[in-house]
């Protein structure tokens, strides 16, 4: 395993972060425990979850993934060995997250309720990285969409959110703050509002990043490098589409798109031609398509961790082994050539 600094936290985390959102629907508690056991044996020290999970979001499964991680901590007694990240939902019309049935927002009452419930489910008294799952302010779908539409609506000031999070840091409930599905403007505004104060500095941005969606490179990559706010890349396999298993409309039994029909982000008109070329390129170089796609993400300087998700142990083993795959200059040039021809078909 390889390790990188997590922002300016002083923590080093495994380059491969174990994503957990399938546990509680596609995967059982027992399977989640087996995945954590294997990942730790391979040197993984970083887990990512959320109060929202499992996916797809449902009232009756909300929080199930955190509970599975909590039962694993209780059984293994190794909480101190793991850098644990979870998330609070941003503004949402969904009413099942809060006890009083209120729509979700980043108010003081809701943030404090959310973190206390996450701590209870996880069976821990602290969270290493507490992330805002998506902004409290209105935004277009996709944090770095290639089509910008300005939206107005209610939101809590970022400075206010930082003050609340700062109180949680002082209370010892969270150690560090991260963002998710955030823009360059949002990230820099969080940094600006924290500068010169005792408010917590954001340490990471968890956004989608893969061969079909490199929009992070347009504005946020420079922020990551210059400000030490690293990317925690999610969906590095584009929900499995970059493996090629959904080509020609295929729907393998047990696959996420087969079960839940939630893959529209990776079914745009330009997606399949690009996927075919990336899969063919991997095979030309004698590589597994999944490992090539993951290795590309691993190779980016602005990536502090690559969040993988697997529903089978075979997938998990393949994904973790991507740390040993090298993206040579020749291969990177070929990848970039495809990217220029099929630029960000799935933002």
C-alpha cells in the first residue's frame, strides 16, 4: 500500500480508501466485515461513509452503513488503527434524517443532531474527517458540471457553518473538516472564511473523478495542490461503467445499475464511445480495465485518496491491487488523447 498526507491534518492515509455505501443493501453486515478485514490486511487505513448510506438512499436503510462499521469496530477493537471519514447531508427536501421530520439543512441544531447520531451508530467518540456531503446552498446537479446554471435559494452562511464545526472540534467530536460535491468557489470561500481565525480549515474535497469525468482538473486541481486540500476521488470506475460490463446495454445480474437503474450519469450520448476506447486501450497494454482506470486516478498529484467500492471480494482484490499498476508516460499520452476526443462526457 502507498500512503499520502491528508491535507494539512498531519495524518497519513492509505492511497486506497475503502468506500462503504453498498453495505446495508447490496452487501450484508457479514460481507462488510469481510471487506474491512481484507482491506486492513492489505494496508488500507482509511474508511469513508456517510449518514446517508446505504445507497440508494431510503428511510429504512439510512445509517445502516455506519452501524455496520460500528459493529466491526466493536468486534475488532481497532478504532485507533483507522482514519474514519463520514458525512452530513447538505440541504435536502428529504425529511427522514432528522428526528422532528424537518427537511435537511446545515443549521446548528441539525449539525449537532447529525454528528451525535453518527457517533452513536459508529460506536466511537470521535470522527477523524467530518465532511459536508453536498453544499447547503443551491447548486446545479453535479459539483463541476460543464453546463452552469445559477440558482438562488435559502442557505446558511459558510462562516456560520465553520463556527458550528469549530465547536465540534473543540468538543473533541470531530478532528478535521472536509467538503464533498463542492466547487472551486465554495472550497476557496471555506478557506477564506477560516483564514486568520480559530475556525477549522477544510482539508479535503470529495468529488467524482474518473476517466469520463475529469472536470476536477479545470479549477479544483490547482486549489488542491496550492492549498493542500486534497481530492478524495469518488466513483473512480464511473459506477463500474469503465470496466465495460454495461456496454451494448448489458445488465449483469447483481450489478448496481441492474438492481437500481441509477446509472444515468454514465449513460450520456458520449459515454459509450469513450468507454470502448478506454477498455480497448487497457487491453492493448495488457491491463485490466478497472485497474487502468483506478491507476490513473492514483497517479494524480492532487489526489490524496482514491475511494473504491466493491460488492464482491474479487472486485475488492482487483481494486486494491491497482496501487501496483504504473501509468507510464506513453499510456498517459494515449489516455489524454482519448480524453481530448471525448472530453468529460459524464460530469
